[in-house]
């Protein structure tokens, strides 16, 4: 066994052998997933050394996992955990977010299966006394859309246009159809639109919509989805996108730039006009939240829970609206809409309590 100072080389070997594999099914994973896993595992083993350990990757043990969880949750190291060397990092002043902890635990759990220790990592709640520290909340508590932060979408996009028209067009597609950044950069407008009758047989059709966009390039895991063309504003965004795409199969990213260069340019341009949490209080991803709330209103004619909308509507209508929003955002589970629209359960219980108190 090589000396444990060579842990990076050993981790490289394991990543080369296993990182392309899906955690649970027999298929590959996307480049972004591989990159996130790789960076997360490098951080984990570097952190372990700062916490007083020096394990080779293949010898990752339960005491290491407990020490990591103690650090991430801002707790002292367990008294029964023996260290290999002095600690060189101070205890955190406050816990990491539940989302971050769950993500890191998932990376370690997958890694443990690579080294033949599939049961090494337990559920996150088993390592803490307060389950709320590691329990993610999937129901949005505040609206992350631009308009809820007092921003006029058209004015902000106009400011971006003054810096770079391609990025402005990409933002216009994001608000119009709920696209992610990468999906917008790679969008090919002249081949994307199809009539409703051309949808796959298994796709739930709607009499309300004449055509849909077929969205696949740049999606997570290459998953295909269809977004309805519903409004004149969407038509305007599509017309603009067609002008930006120079060829029939052309995309609306910058011609002559690689995908990475186009994505970097997008990020640089939006930062230059203040589209960050620290400056304007929103990010481009907030346009997906804006789109989700607007689509929900279009379907139900009431605002979503996260915008303070009325919940006393037909449950089946509400469930179907959550399903449609999830599907048009590129998700397969209806519950994902909670992260954009807010949880209907909590608000419904709150309103029931209020009605009971008033009666």
C-alpha cells in the first residue's frame, strides 16, 4: 500500500475507475455530476487531514464520517474518535446548510460503494441530535422571482442587452420558457418548435396550447422535455432567438465560442449588471422561479402559495398544476414544484387553523 501522503494519486485512480458510473442504476452520469463528485471528494479528504486524520482513500472508516459530520454541523469531534495527528482547522462558528451536508454525504456514500463498503455511510439524521440540522426543506418560503424583488424583467434584460445582445436573448428565453442557463445558451430556435399534434403519444396533451418547444440540448442528464408556447411574450422571445441563430441548426450562444466560453461570458455579463444575491438580490436562475409562478397562475388563475395565493381551490386542479410546472421545468416528480411554488400542505394547514379560530 502506498504511503498515505499519496492520497491524491489514489483518489485519482478510483475516480478514473468509477466516477462515470451512476450511483444506483446501470448508466453513466453527466460531466457536471462527475465534476461535482470529484471536487467534493478532494475537499473531503483534504478536510480530514485538517481534522487530525490521514487516511488513504481505500481505508475510509466510520470514525472519519462521524468527524466530518461533527465539523459540518459545528459540533465538537466525538470524544471516542482517535486522531492521527493534531487538528489544524478551527471548529465552525455555525453549521453548513442542510443541502450542502446532504450533498457531501451523498458523495461519500457513492465513494464507499466504490471501495467495497456500501453500508459505511448512514442517513444524515443518524449522526445528529437535532434532525432539522440536516433535513432539507423543499418548499420555497420566499419567492425568488425577479418581480417579487421589485425588478422589472424587461428593464433588466435591456441593461444586459446594452452589454451583450446574445446574453440578453438568452435571458429572454429563460423567463419565457423556464430554461436553465446552459439550456438557453445551447438553444436552437429554428428546430425546437413543434405542433401539439406532433407530441409523443404518452405526453399529456392540452387543448389550450397550439405548439411546444422540444428542449433537450443542455438539459440535466440529457432529459427531453416539452414547454408549451402560451403567450405573445414567448413568441417575441422566440422571434428574437431566431434572429440570433444564424443558421437553421444554429444556437443562440456566441458564434465562434466554445460552450464553456459562452457559459463564462454569460456569467460575467450578468454579474456586470448586478444580477447577484449581493447586488440586486436575485440571480438569473430566479427567472425559472418567475416562470414557474407565472405558469401556475396561467393554469389555475390564482397565485402560487409562495406568492401568498389562495389555497382553497380544487385539490385535483392544484395537483395537476404542480405536475405541469414540474414537467415544463424538466423534472419528473410533481413535488419538485414545491421548491418554486411553495408547499401547498403547510399553507393549507395554516389557513385551516385560521378558519377554525375564526369559527
